[in-house]
């Protein structure tokens, strides 16, 4: 069974700290990886995509991909209370749509 | 770009009635759209894949006669919850891929919160 796994959390960090969110996936041939943020009661919004090994930075967000280890992570620098949300990892596992992890809840305390 | 519009954003209906939810891709054509359901504090659950001009593909356990999907054009898919019951109360979200390539992300509509009384 192909799948995407995330720790459900909550991950609690103080304001200003770095939040590190992790995701593992089961299919070695996956080529595209995405991070979505979902606020409570809202639909998911795309925040990062990454397709090749290494780091990709966008503002305070850095996505890291290691295909050999089948591992993708999201770092949030200078975490803010407004970053408190559930973060969903999504991977193209060859199905018609993306496969989502169950999400990690992030809580940033002031 | 890649805006998916969903309407209505919330709806309250009485048990036994039907509710239609619309999903539109505003600035791209979507041959395939996806319908998700999410109960409070739970993860996204894919209900069905909506294909333009053909029948939808439903996930295991989703009743196709209860959740009617129509994808009549490249920019519009509709989900009709027929004979709704309180247990159908949930957050319904549509999404679409901007292309069929493996690098295409999913873009989500804002969701529809359905409450059946």
C-alpha cells in the first residue's frame, strides 16, 4: 500500500523558533512533493512544491527533499502565531491525484 | 492563477432534501476534478474523481447514488448530496489539477460546510 506518513503532533514551538515538519513516503519513484497549510475550518492552501533533491527556500519556508531516504521536510523559520495550522504533506504516488498525509498540527505560542 | 471557486461556502438543509455544490476552475481548464470530504479534526478523505464528459470514479465506501457528480464542462463540476441526513454534515472540498503532468499541484476550492438538520 503506497502511503504518506506524518506525525500528527501537535508540534509546539515558541514564537521566533524554527518549526520542523517531517514526512515520509513509500514509493521510490515519486517525483513531486507538496506542502499544504490548512487553518481550522478552511481548505488547504499550497505553500511549497519541491521536485529535486536538496533544499528549496521561499521566504521563511524551506522544503527539503531526500529521495534516497524517501523523506521530505518543511522548515518554518521565525515561527509566528499565525503559522499555527495543520500542515499536510502531499506526494504524487502515481495515482490520478496526490496522496496526502494525515497532517501535523503546529502550535506557535506567543 | 489556478483559482478554484466553490459555491456555496456554507449551506444548512433539512433532512431528506438535496443540496448541490458547484466547483469552477476560473482561469484554467480542468479535465479532472476531485471531491474531498473532511469531518472535524479528521484528515481529508477523497470521495470521487470527476472526469469531464464521463462518469465519476468513486472511492470505496462512497455511495454513487447518494453523491451525484456531474462534470459537464472543462470548468465546472457539481456534487449533489441527495436525500441528505445529519451524518452527511461535513466540510466538502473540491480541487483540480492545472495539468496532467506529474508535477502539477492540486488547487483547492474554499470548501462548502454542509449542515443537515
